[in-house]
DNA sequence: CCCTGATTCGC
DNA sequence: GCGAATCAGG
């Protein structure tokens, strides 16, 4: 994958919106954050030096061992969402995921972040909090209810259901 | 440890 | 031009 016009345009947009290089790399796909940063600098739209004063850098030796090819490197890891996906994709009444904001481009599986939450979206948390795998179920919740039907059942297990044999249904 | 952007330089 | 390796921080 190379830098076609659309990808460069998206890069500019996201960069100007303050997204980090790794986040942009995830959105674009097929590139590492290093590639994004390199492109940003080549385009001359670097947010200007915030860290290193960039003085004389001796740059010790040539970094890469030439015989070896580049390491696989981290493929923009996504958190463990196995369980979460199970819950997400097998609700009893499949809640249609929230629509979309107008021009916002979300090549990744669009996720319900805090930005997309409304009065009637399920706030059941999924993914690892603090990471960008974290999002919300986003299913349709009934008025006054913070969760969709499926997650509400998990959240509010009635006492009479908690019999001895009751299968553990949470998380 | 995780992350951020910045820089160098072989390709 | 591209981006991995590395650096310099938070």
C-alpha cells in the first residue's frame, strides 16, 4: 500500500485534528506510525518541535543489521476483545449499531466511543479501558435504561434467576 | 512499562 | 520518497 492522494488527504485531516501518529496509522491501515510520522515530516506539516530541540546528532552507527530483514514489528495491536465481540455479535435482539456522523471517515470497524453515546445507546463497556480498544456496546437501550436488552439482563440478574445451576452469564 | 513525535539514513 | 531504527522525552 502506498501513499495515494486519498490516504495523504486523510492523513492531513487526521493530523490537523490532533490525532496521534499511531492512531492515524490505525485508521489508514497497512502503515506503521513511523510511516505516518515520516510522511508528515516529508509533507512539511509537522506540528513543529515540541520535544527534542534537534541539535547536532552524531547518530552513532547505522542502526539496522544489514543481513537481517526488518522485524515484523507490532501490527498495530488491538486489545483482547474476544469475549466482547461475542457479546457484541450475539445479542438476543440485534441492536442496529449507531449510524454515522456525516463526513467522519471511520475505516476501522466504527466503534461507539463516548462521542457517539446518546440517551438511548447502550453504555455497556467493551474492550480494555484506557486503550483504544475500549468502546461501548452502542446498542439501542430503552428509555431510562443505560443498557440494551441483552446487557441489561446481565447487569440486572434477578435474584430468582440466580439458582444453584444458573450459568454464569456475566463477562 | 506504556506512549508521544523527531531524526537519520539505507533502501 | 519511504520507513525502520533509534532517540528523546511524557
